[in-house]
């Protein structure tokens, strides 16, 4: 297994946001999310400017022990950019950030992936949308 395993686990967890929050933040059509930009998949931003952008930023793995059977220790950041219409205030973005913070709560495990920290280092207006960056720091011990 590699960091792509972690990306799949965290993306699957993100897609449970509606269930965990009780709010319809992720919009689905034909079973597929339409307001979420996944890496390297064609995407057109909705006209209402309410969408998410997912980025996966893995760090360099290290051996988590001695010997050829030792697990690999991975760390990284799962970044979720929240977009909302400009000029509408921060309430919507703040509510989504709170929902993400609860879903990816510090100390929570998603299979072998441990959430270390959730924070919002930056937010502000970008052209015609308001953007908040949510970073989820994670670590995982994965068999090689």
C-alpha cells in the first residue's frame, strides 16, 4: 500500500460530510458529487459558486521500524478548499469548516489513517468567490 491508499480513505470519508453533518453540503447527481473538484477530473464550477476543491499533499514516507517487514510511516495534508459566493459573509464557509472539523476530528482514525490536526490557515475573497482553506494533517502506518 502507498499514500494513494490514504487519499482514497480520506476522500471516501469526505464524501460522508452530508451524513455526518446532517446538511446537504455535497450535491449529488446520478450518485456522483457535482460540486466537488477532484484532482485531474474535468470540473465546471457551479454558477452559485458553492463548491469544494480537494488536494492531497503527501510527505516523504519513512520506515516505521527495523527490518524488511517494517511498516512505512506516511504523513501529509488533505486540503479542502471551500468556495462560496463573494459578498455573502462568512456564515456558510464557517458552517462547512465546523462540519469538516467534526468529521475529521483530531485523534480520529479512518482505517489506518490518524487525524492529527484540522485548521483553517487562510480565507478571503478570490475574484468572484470567497475561499477558505481547510488543512487536515494526517499520519498513517502502512504495510509495505
